[in-house]
C-alpha cells in the first residue's frame, strides 16, 4: 500500500493573520451591531405601530364623542328656550312638535320629548304615537333621577326602533356573514347600536320633562368616514392602510374594512379571542390580528353605556405590510451599510497592517542576518512603540556584537589554554615519571645518611634535603594528578556529608584563625557517583584557597543545591577576600600559576581541581572582584557517565 506523501505545512504570514484578525473583529462586531440594530429597530417600529394604532383608536373614539357632544349641546340649547319650556310645561303637543321640526336636525334619527314622569309627549317622526312611558330607558331614567344631561352609546331593540320609525328598524337590520366569536348567534342582527343624548327641561325652576335624541350607528358611514379622513387615507398596493370598525356585541355594524368583493364587511364577526378579552373581560387589546384576510396591527377597546355595561367594541387597525416594508427597507439599508463598511475596513486593514508590518519585516530580516553573523542595524524612523523597538533592537545588536567579540576572544583563549594544558599535561606526565624514581632514591639515601650521621653537624642539612625532596615529590604527585594518571574510584556519596568531613580538617589550618564558615546546604541533595577522595581534595583546596585569600579574616560561604535543570549538583564556594584581578582570571587554572608568595603554593591546586571536575564530566567557573571576594561554582552530574561539559 502506498501511503500519501505528507503535505507541507501551510504558512500564513503575520500580515495575513493581522488582516484576518481585524476583519474577524469587524465582522463579529458588525454582525453583532447589525443583529442588535435590527432587533432594536424592529422592536421600535413594532412599538411605534402599536402606539400609532392606539393613537388612531383615540382619534376614532373622539370622533363619536364629538358627535355626542354636538348633539347634546343641540338638544340642551333647545331645552333652554323659555317658549319651548313653557309649551312642554303646558303639554302643548302641537307647539312642541313644531319646535322639534324647527330644530332642523336631520342626523338625529329619533327626537322625542317626555313629561316629568317619562311618558312620551311628542315623537318627532311619529306625532300620533304618544303617551307610552320610556322611563325604563337608562338615559331617560338617568335624567329623571339626576336632572342633568347625559350622553353615550346604547342598544335599542328592534321593537323600539320600529315604534319610532319602521324605516329605522329596517336600516338597523344586518345579515351576519360569520358566526365565530359568539355562541349560537342569530342569522340577523336586528338591534341597533345608537348614540343617545338626553337633557332635562325646566320651566320656572320646575322640572317638566326630558328631551332625548338617538343617532343610529348601524350601516351609517358619516361619522366613520369623517374619522377615516382624520386617520389618514394612505394606501398600499391598492389597500387602505388604516381601517376602523364599530361592533355591536361582536358584529360589525359600521366599518371601513372591505371584504373580498370590495364591499364594506358589515355583518362579519370579531375573532373569539378579541371578543373574550375586550367584550367579555372589558380589556383594551393591542396585537396583531387577521381582519378579513389581512394582517393588521390592531387596537380594540370596549364600548360601554352610561351604566358601564359593555355593549360593543371600537376598533382601528394599520396594515402590517406597511411596517414590514419599513423593516425590510431598514434591514436592507443596514445590510448595504455593513457591506460597505466591511469592504472599507478590508482595504483600510490591509493598508494599516502593511504599514505596521513593514518595521516588523525589517526586524525579522535583520534578525535572520544576525543568525548568519551579520550584525546589521535597522532604520525605523517612527516615534511610536515600533520606533522605540527599533532603538532597542539596535542596542541589542550592538551588545550582541560586543558579546560575540568577547566570546570569540574567550573561546580563543580557552582553546589556547586547553591546548596548553594538554601539552603541559603530557610534559608533566613525562617529567613526573622521570623525576619520581630519582626522588625515591634520594629520599632513601637521605634517610640512611640521617641514621648514620645523627647527632653530627650534618644532621640539619640532611633534614633540609629530606624536606625539600618531599616537597618535590608532592609537586610530582600534583603533576601526575593534573596529567590524569590516577584512576577514578567512583562510589555513591552525598556532597553535604563530604563537606562535613572536610571542614574539621581544614579548620585546623593556620589560615582559618579569623575565618567564619557559613553553610547553606540543601537538605534534599541526592547521592551522586564520585571519587570521594578526589572530591574531598577539591573541597579542601577550595576552602584553603578561600582562607588564604582572607589574611585579615572574613567569611567562607559554602552553598549546595540541585541545579535548575535537575541533572547536576551545584556547589558554590565563595569568600570575602582580596579577590583576583580580571586579567588573572583566565590564568588561575594554569599549572604553576599562583598569586601567593614564593614557597606558599605550588600553583597546582586549582589546576588539579579543574582536572578532577572535568574527569567527573562536570564544569567549573570562577568569578571574582578585587576587594569584594571570589566565587567558584562547580556542577557535578548525578550520573557522570552521561554528561560531558566543556
């Protein structure tokens, strides 16, 4: 089976990432703003639609209230005439009839006068029918009771309408086209919804009768059309935006709403929900409604008589399509603005990102050149953060160039020292072998001579010879150690324990008389594989050297810890002594180099220490400042077979 070759990783430039990031932010914020804006505007438009519907309902209601007010003022003015009052008081029917005819009010479908007990004196449309009592009429009864004018909506039964005028009853009759909204309604509505006004008649401060008038709303369009003019005659797609209706119970008795044939939808019914909320529960209702197949923003309020009984419903509505078009237009405007803003943001982001990326590109190119050894500075002339970054980068380049120069010098010096140490090691090894055997012979013969010449004048000279020969042998041993001739015998050991074993010995040294020893040993230091004797020699050499560097006293500080990489034990030996000049720091590990007085040191101590640490695959560093002190850091690996450091 042949496996498909792995595709190379797709690299996207920083400029592309920034442009995409900016566009993502713009897209998210733009879509969020578009979404929130649409919600807010749609809510605002819908809220405005409901508010407008409620306002128009108020205008529609006011149109009927105005008609009631005019009619009430009309009959009240007639009732205030003294001649009229006198004729009513004297029950002069002919004169009363003439006064009613002279009023000249054709829009009042009923205009009657009663006596003080509510019996009809005159019917303006039927002079011969009189003497019956209308005291049970709620408006007449209210005037009889309170002796003040009243006005409002009322319902007249078919018989009452026919008694006034048969033509009036015929005009009130409405054929029903739908039965929803009311349980088991009749096929025809014969009652009449009327505007009714009534006023008291006084004569010489005596209540003498009632004058009342009725305006039949059923199938009337005069008030409705005038109200529609006030509501506005706006059209949309050949349809009236505004609509209004007067309901008797749940039946339209006067409406501007038209059915599918274009006729006024008189006789259609209100929905069951609206009927229940408005008519039965007496609530004002505003919501979407389907009116004769058209969705409208509708407002309904109950019609009540003067006894607060709900007898009908007033309705106004606005075609929902109008607001849907407003919302659609607004959304399109938002979308166009969003697209335009997005394109503009794309070009602006590309330009700005390119402008911002140019200095970064220059820095990246300069950084690549630095990795190739070309310490090239950059030129960024802006005064913002990028300009400051350019200055910092140039300073870094200068520092790196200087450090590189010093590092190369240090490497050259270390290479030279390593080569020198190698040559000296080989030379020391050869010299040590050549000198070691003669020195052994010299010591043997010196011991023989001391025994033979004991007590003579030559005894002291022979002791001097023996002491110097022993010193030479120590030098030879140091040379052998430096040359790595001895074998390491590694065993697990704890550095803290080795320090505890070495300190009592070195403290007896004369140099430790005024030296304070401060230990900072890690308690969790692990055991490591070392040659115990050689590491003790390293610790002893470092402690003695530190004490020798503090002739007037001071503090020797020994610190142990696990290195940060977790693979080495870190030993730090520092003093507060005279310090080492900087020019001598690279020489301190050279064989036979010493800053001590002649006869007080061989110059092999640090060389041997260096060799022992290297043979353990560790590394050693020294830092010193004249007058402050010296610090030596040794790192020994946990497993000296796995690490080698130069």
